C-alpha cells in the first residue's frame, strides 16, 4: 500500500531523514520506534506532505504522491493522527468529525461505525473538543482520520499522556482495523510494550536512519527493547 524509497529531508542545514526506505502492507501494522529526536515525527510529516522531501519517492497504492500537497494525499487515502492530537478545541465532537470529511461531498454523513469503535464519542457528540479528557481527544483524533475511509492510517505516538484503560481501547481498535485488511497502518511509538503487541513489522530509527528492522514477533529476541533503552 505504501512504498517509501530513500527519502531525505533537511531542516535548514540539518540532515534530518537519511535515505529512509520501507514498505507498509495492507492489513499490517508497521511500527516505527526510536528515542526522541531521531526523525520519527518528521518522517510522518514528510509522508503527509506537511514538510517536503528533498530526495527519494513516496508511492501510495501504486501512485506517486511525493510532491502532492497534503489535501491531495488525503483525497487519495492518507489518514494522519498527529502527535498532540491537534483537534479543534472550540468545535464539538460532531464538528470535528465532519472536518475529517472535508474532502468528501457536502452531504456526506459521519460513518456510524466510528461510534461503534469509540462509543464515548457518541455520548459526547455535542460537547466541545476542548472539554474532553486527553484520552477522549485521542479517540476523537483517530476517528476524525478514519472518517473519510483511508487506505493508509498513520498515528504519531497515540499513547502519549493517555490513561492505561484507553491505551488498551486504542490498541484494540488498531488491531481490528488492520485485521480487516482494508488499510495499512503506520504507528510511531516509544511505548515498547504497546508497539510490540501490535507490530507485524518494525523499524528502529537512529539519527534519521533506519538501523534495524524485522518482524514484530521477533522484537524481543532481536533486542529491540534494549536498543530503545540505550
């Protein structure tokens, strides 16, 4: 579904991403791990078109999207849940979800399935986003990204600042979505146990490069936890 080939990205004179390549397959969770500052968030922003890549290519479902603006990538099926959630605090839950449908025809309805995945959102449909707890906001951010029916869902540290019970709920939804084999999922994460439980494949980044990769089931045996702790 997603093929990333040797992308490079700079902030000023700093070389942030260095020849990053990987593939994310339909029906699988690809986990990207690494300590703070190694380029994980920049990688997702580059895939989303928030920041431009200087070299390399990004292909989604056989189409080159390397130089497309973000809104065109959304139209082609990219869903993005940014670090920090970035919901609209003054809009209601319903209005936030409708923002996720911005690329769809005006009469499009919020999919009922979103409320099956995250029942709390239905209970709080008319409450402003800024009045929700951190965990509820994270569920809203994920639901907003799912609203248009993406082929690729990218999540940037969805467990950050979230209570354990909601982390479990989010993990359950991610696994369920992957098992349907209707989308590929790319998950950036620092919480090792959460990542290891979900990963079909993993990549470890250091200093803007992928330094280790493998199957999720082999993460413990291949010393990924120790590498994260260094």
